[in-house]
């Protein structure tokens, strides 16, 4: 396989910005995500020639056209499958999947499930705006119950899927959350996702200004953000709030969180749960936290690395003595594994 | 009915007349007391319960016949249920082998039917040639089994089998006796029944059994008792034939050997030949890797299994979560510079359709193998049909042409698979390779091609960044360049949205869309200039009647035309490998005949395409019973028309 040999020293975010006009609606959260990705790519420092962006269908899916890497804008919901094929064919490529709540969890939910459980070495960025944007505003699988939309004029009836909980349930080894407007945080999460050798699932809360403005405002509004966001740090207690006085501890005699105030009723920091990225139970509990009772957990919920699928496939091929097809012994192939006989001339 | 040789009790045989001694060169130790009828070819059908191991029995007989130098063709016919309730007619599994001097079909009406239970007799006796031989395991003809098979009375005791010769043996008991020493359970002992039967049939047709004994020992290496019992049963069946005098009306057959080209041979199924052809094709294209994305489906799964065992040749197999992912992963692999391959049957191909459209739009190579089965919907999963031709040629949204080619015989799958890889990589397009359930499972002897004769069509990946445009076309093939991601300086974006004809950027320009639609069509059309001109397979290029076929109807169509020509009729045979585009002289060729007859295992797909493309008065001969054509069905149809 060809890999780029010339990595320009000190790549800058603009080295990843293509010459194509970005056609998202003015004010769309996607702009900020694009910027964060370009920053992360510059920090990671891989050449655009070794990097591929793969997308399905939806607003977010235009993403590959806006970065200078290799890119493949595929069909609705199937980007993880295309990306799996790419990694199997050339494990050296750094492959990013860009998807949305409809693309990745509705039409493509099956591929998401299996790509995560297989642990294909991909960064899967799911832009969650809780709405179908490109088709003009129908409710999506992550829409809150009661969402009024052209297809649900009286409000939606379905229980939404929680993307991070879904990913954990599917067996993902890296599950993180960030928000379109949290630039430095998002860049850091993306950098960590890329460093994980396996399927890295990043849910990005993204605002759709036109069809679902403020879908995440219950925890993204600046005025309340500090009281409604729990910024996770491995090895640190679960603390939030403007003055870092709020925290989460386990309820006595139960496997459930309770929100407490440090310094009240004898609660001290030592009583709080300490974040452990390798703890699946904890990650699952964190994924389900919602306002108003609890803050939304932001950051790396779960990271428990395991060898990636394409690596295991290639290791097995190597163990079988795999050689490039171009060097295949066709005569041996045709004679192998069965009885041959010769008819004399 | 002639009741022949009821072999029961202590009396091992009934001598009923004069036996003719015939030398059996392949087994010098054999007594050869059986009267032997010399035949050009013989068709035997092994039939039993789906748990009786009939496919295996047939395969082993095939191996022995092939090793003995016979030409042959096989027709495995098994139910969709893995283990339907024992003894029922819907659980009957059969394997027909036709072997002899010059064989190109699995045989119209079998000469011999081995029926291991009443249900097998019920389902298959109607197909047997009048005067043919029925071999029965009387041990299974119990009241209960007779009733399960739907016999009101015992057919062994009435006139049901009067038109046939009958050989009744308590094979069950003989098998139990043969393997008694191994202390197997009753059930395990009876599982050796197929090997006992195989031993007897090998003896009857003058075949050896060493290769089978060796195969059994290998297959059951970890279960030595089972291996020994099966080998013992095989020997016992063979020995029974040698030592027991058969009734005079039961003739054995001395079957003509094939007068074949010298060289190294093996038997091959369509599945194996396809797998090897894909590898040979990728080697000819000088690619590093093959990536098969597939999802289990009858009758295509064996291709996934075969390629999964060939990792050392640079093959990666990916059992995807569904048919769509299988196709998408294959396309992703092609995008990354490997040969993407996806395989399925009709319903699965339908699911891959949208992905194929993307491969057409982004102009990436892909080989798609359709092992057709009877449809629509789930249809008859284990029965063969050719009814996906329209789906292959036309079945996508938008104007979305792709080349479609089809294999004629199991061995032909090898060449056609190589050709599929050549077209896919040279023209940057998905290629549909049509086989069917019959071809996938059927076997024939194959003169192995000389590996040095493998064609060479190396892919030239674009590596030069100078003036690179993702959709700049080769002036001759109209193919766009293939670029491996990872190549410095060539990063670019492609996708399903219509793209500019040069840069590949998204383009909503109406004129560009029209130009691109035409360019995609012209590219596929142009393949007609890169494939051989169509010739008749048999017969002159002008005349009264021509039979035009495609796919697995090759064997019966060829035999039918051959027979009619021998009888002095003016009939030619055209067999099409290329179904889209057609060879560029096909219209002219067809116009040279007064009558065009198109036998197809569908309700008239190729015939419609020929009429539409060439305005010829082509007429269909259609069959959708899930079984291949018989030669006689085609000769009868032609004769009827010739007499008009």
C-alpha cells in the first residue's frame, strides 16, 4: 500500500480547509465542528494524503468536500460499511466517518451497531441535532417525545435513542461527547478519539438553527451551562456547577446517582464518584444523565482499548501466509485442495 | 412388474439367468459377473432424506468417475430446509450425476435411481427413464415411512414400479451388519448407509473406491471409529456387488470414457471456479488485495466459504451485517485500491442496488456475483432460475448501466470471473457476473489451464499529481483514473451527488449532468469494442433456426442443437457470454436466421432484450420449475417449429 512519505512540518488548520464553498445554513453548528476538526487534524499532524473522510447522507454528510483530505460522500446510513472496507483494504489510512442522528441511528443504525462492536479503527463523529435537516425538518430518532414536525404535526410519539448509551450497548471501546460551541474541548476529544486504535464514537451536540434551534439549550445556554454540564476527567471526582460545588455520589444502598452539594449535609469531595473511563457501568450511568435533575455528561465517557478488527483480520491473514494477489501461485491454487489426474497424450 | 432378486434372509442372492462376463479394466480383481450394457453415458440419481448424506454420496461418485476418466456433469438438488422431518417428501435431497464419453448436461431422465426411503421414491420415480433401474433400501419401507411419503399401498408390492427394473436390498440391515464391530449406536450405524450404497454403485459402474476411502479417513481424522465404520460400509457395499449374483435383468453399465485432450484435470464446481477466477483475475490486474464483502444467502454462501479459505492468496473476506454493508464494504475496499467483490443471490442483489448505483456514479471497479435462484422474493432458495437478468441489466434508479456477463458451465466460471475483473478494472465500473444455483453447485471435469497462459492486464494506479483531475477520462476506454488514498498530492473527493466531468466537484449544472449520463453510458457501450465478436457455437452463421442461450442453459441447448444437426436439421447455436453490452455483431448475426429461439429459465428476459435491441422476431422457450432444461425439451420445441 502506498503511504505518504512527505508530511509537511507543522500543519495548520487551514491546510485542511478545501477550496469548496461551504454550503451549510448561516449559523449552523456544523461550521464550528468543521473548524474544530481542522484544528484537531493539524494537531494530530497526519498528512491529508493519509486521511479519508467518509460520510453518508444529510447536512453533515457534505463534510468531506470541505476538507483537503481524501473524501467519499456515500449513500444514506452506510458510511461505516464503506469505511470498514477501506480499513480492511488499507489499514494504514486514517479514516473518519461523519454522520448524523438520522443517518447514523435510523437508516444506518445497523451498520453503526456492527461497526462499533467489531471495533474497526475509525473515528465516528455523530452530529446530533435531533432533527432531519436536509429533508426539511422531520423528527429524528433522537428527537424529544412530542417534537412537532411536518411528519408529526401533533408531536412525535417515539422514545428517542440516546446515542452514547447505544454506542456503549453496542460494545464501543471509546465513547465521548462534546458540543459544537465548545471549541477547545471538542478539539481535545477529537484528538483523543483519533489516538484510540479502534472504533471511536463521538456524539457532538449540534444546533440546527433552521429546523430545531435550541434543541440542546437546556444544557448549552451559557447562563446555565456550568450547572447543567458535567465535564468528565479520568481519575477526578464528578464535580460541576459554577463554583465546582455540585457533585454526584452513589445513593446509599442503590446503584443510582444523586446530585449533592459539597459542604452541605456533611458532603465532601471524598464522597463523590471518581470518573474511571474504563468502567462500563459508570459510563452507562453517565450516558443516561439528563437535566433538570442531573447535568449532561460531556467528555470521554468510556475508553477501554482493545485490538481493532482490521488489525486482527490482517494478523490472521499474515498467519495464513498471505501474500499480495499479484504474487499468487495460480498453478498451485488450481491444483490445491482436491484430486487431480493426468490424461496422457 | 418384474420382481427381481429379493435379497432377504440367509439367501444372499437369486440367480435369474445367464450372466455375461465382461472385463472390468479398472478393477482387475473384480469378478465382473454382472451383465454390462455398454453406454455412451449414464445418469444416476441418488435420493434420500436430507440427513442421509446424498450430496456427499453424489460428490464422491463424481470424484471416482472423474478419476476414471469420464466426462461428467452433476445436478445437486436439495431442499431449503436443513433437516425437514425425516421421511417426508419435502425433506428429500437428490444428487444426479451424468457421466460418460461426451457429457454437457446432468442428463434428462436418469437411468438409475437410488431411493433410500419411500419419500425419495415418491418424489423421483416419475423422472426415471422407462426401463431404468430403481435401487431400493427395503429396510426403510415401513408402514410409517410409506404413509409419511404419501403411499397408500406399498409400491414394492403393486404395479407402481412395473415400467422399471427393481433391485430391492435391505441396505439398512446390511449396513448395520457391516459396521457391527465398531459398537456404534443404531443411529450412527445407519449413517453409514450412504457409503454402503455408494460402494455398491461404484461396483455396478466399474469404478474404484480408493479415493473415497482416503477422503473418508481424512474427513473423519478426529473420529477414527466413524472413519473406519464408513470405510467398512463402503467396502461392504462394493464387496456385496462382487460376491452376490445380481438378477439377470439388472444390468450394469460399461460407460464410455471421455476422449479428452491430454493434460491435468480435476473436478470443479461453479463456486470453486468463480473463486479461483477472481484470484487469477486480480493477479492479472497486478492488484495486492481482494476484499470480498458478503452475507450468507443460498445458493451464494459457498463462494464466501471458498474464498475465506484462500487468505494466503491475498484474499480478505468480510461477512458483513447485511447485504448492503457487504456491497458498501467492497466498494470502500475498491476505493482504497483493492479489488472489491460482493456476492449474493437475487434478493441480496436487490438490497445492494443503491450501492451499485454509487459505484457506477463514482466509477469504481467492483465485481458483483449473482448466484441466481428462483424468485420473486424468497422464492425457491435452493432451486435454479435465470430470472435476475433484468435486475442485473436494468435494476437501478437513474440511468445506471453496468456490464453484465454470464458463465455457461462450472468451469467457464473461471474464465468469466477473470473477464469480470478485467472489465471492472479497465473500465472503472461495477460488473455483474451471473451464475445460478445450478452452476454454483454442479461439477464437471476441468482441464486445468496453464498458469503461464493467464492474461495480463495490470492496473496503472494514478500517482502523478501533475494535471490530475479525478474525472478526466482515458480517451479510448472513457475510464477515469484509479487513485489509491494515501498517494501524495492526489487527495480528492468523490460522491454520489452529480459531479463535474473533470474536477469531480459537486455540480448541479444541467448540461454537465447530461454529459455525465452520456459518458457513463458510452463507457459501458464501448466495451462492445473490447470483447470478441459473437460466433455460433455450433452450426453455420446463416440458416433457418438459431437457438440463442445464456448462462447454464448452455449444456442442454448445445446438446439439443447437436442432436438435431446430426439428424440433418438446419439449426445453429449461439451462446452469449456478454449480455450488456451485447457483442457488436449480434444483431447482424441474428438477422441471418429465419427463426430465433431463446430457451431461458425465466418467463422471457433475454428474448425481450434481443427483440428490443435488434427488432428480431425472437421467440422464447421458457421454463421456471426450478430445474434445468432437459435436452429433449429443447429438441421437441425446435422440432415442433421445424414441422410448422
